[in-house]
């Protein structure tokens, strides 16, 4: 998924309203407190099969954070996050606290307090950033702070059509609630470094700039995803929002806390998807699969003997690198394209073995590759 343009995607945290962010960061504008409703007045809420957005908001907003990040470039960004454990760890998106791969120089978070209580911004330490999943872990000192740990659910069981809510700080409107449904599951999202994030959750709950890093919650108030990007022709919400699955985020958080980084599987190829029409025009010996354009030296693919292309051919404006291997099967199943291969690698662990069927010089052969650890980026 592209992160700009027609499917311009990433819910970037740099809010164009620079003056608003500056006032937020300096305290000129205070973050609004909770509007406590009169308990003697009947509260009207929309409920469907027990789905009560107002209740979820009341029970969850105390764990949602407003995040203000400052960068060496002089820019400031506004995003969201949420408290994930009693130790003060806050989950958010990597792109909320990193700019083109460089971590923010300062990060402050703020939790909503009871009405009338002063709202203070807390200095946060960046524990770790994983751009391959667009997840970052912060830590704050919770001494004297009233904040609620949000329960982490499971994204594996999420079904299309179930109701969800998103809480965050879109366009500087702090602690806003939107609701909708799960519109799709199993979406492949593109991380800031170009890696594939598998099993993303699609929702029509409104997500805009500043929502990044905030929680996507189910009807029971369990976090099932981290709101991460949108697909939009205009750059604003148009009904297509996406979240990093919480099952992925939990593993990333654990690894960052325990070892300071996340190890991702690595194959070491750059490839191009081929389809029958293209294969016929290029005269390729296979109709479908992945055309291996380049093999990284010293990578697992290189160690296994895979070969990249040696010349380029332009076809209807597209450039193909030919002369290398064509991968047609992955673990005995037909391989339809590069995205499928990237997802398989993303779902594997370093040290796992994958079986590839490769067409070379018109003949087919089986190649076993032991995956390594991704250096900084790659498939």
C-alpha cells in the first residue's frame, strides 16, 4: 500500500497546523478535561448488541495519551498512544516518534485527568522503535499520575463486521472518539521502511492525522490494534483506516523491553511480480511468480544459491530485470507475487527454513533457504 498519493496512506503525525502544535507543546492551550455528565440526567447512548461507545470511552480514555514529539529538524509532531502496562510503557507508532529513521529528540505525553485537575505533560523515554512493524515503546514515570492501563486483546479472532472504536487526537482535537466496524482483516500494510506488516485490520472508524498510535478497541474495550494509516485520495479520512494488529504489537513490545530490539526474518532478495501476460511478452519460462531482480551479497538467499537478473527490459513503461531465477512456489504452494513472499518472510522467525521452487534456464529445482536476521531493511 502506498503511503502517499492516491492511496496516500500513512497517517503522518506532523500536523500542518504548526501554531496549534506549538501552543499545545508550550501549554498555551490546555488539554480539555473529561466532561462529566450529570448522573441525574438520562444519558442517551447508541447501543447495538451491547456495543456502547460512551461506556468504552469512559472506561478507556484514562489510558489514552497525547504525544508531542520534537525532532532535530525543528519540526514538532502530534500523535497518540496508550498505556500498556503498570510499569509505564506506552505503545504508539514508530512514525509518531521517528522522522525518516531518526528518533525524536524530545517526547512528551499527557493523559486525560478528572475534570478540574491540572493536566501535566510527562517527559517520556524512547525504549525502542521498530520501523518494520511501525511500533514504538515509550516509558513514563507514573508516580502521582492517574492513568489507566488498557487491556490488550487478541487480533487473531477479529471478524469483519464487529463494532470498534478509535480514541486519539486527530488534528489536535484531543481525546476524540470515533466508532465504526471492522471492514477487513488480513490486510498487508506498508511500514515506514518499506517492510510488509501482515494481518492489518481495516476499519471505517474515522482516523485522521494525530490518530496515529492510538488504540482501536473492540466492544469489550480490549485493544485489538494500533491505528496506523489511511488510504485516501485527499490525505484525510475517506472511510479506509488501518491498524497494526495487537498480536504483532505485543510481540514487538516484549522484544523491545527484554532485548532492546526486534529480530525480523530476512531472505535478501529484491523481486518483481510476474503474471501470464507479462511472462509471455518477456518470453519467460514461467507464467507466474517472482522474478528475482537482485540477491543481496552474503544474504540467506545468496548462501542458498539464488541468482538475480543480469539485464533490464522495458515493457510498456515498466522496467524488468531478467536473466535471474523465477520463484514459482513457496513451501509447496503456488507463489503469486512478491507481496506473498514478503508476507511469508515477515511471519517467519530468524532461523526458520523455507522451501522455494525455482525456475532457472528452463528447468525447475527446489531450494531450501534458512532465513537470517534482517539488518535494517529488506525482504
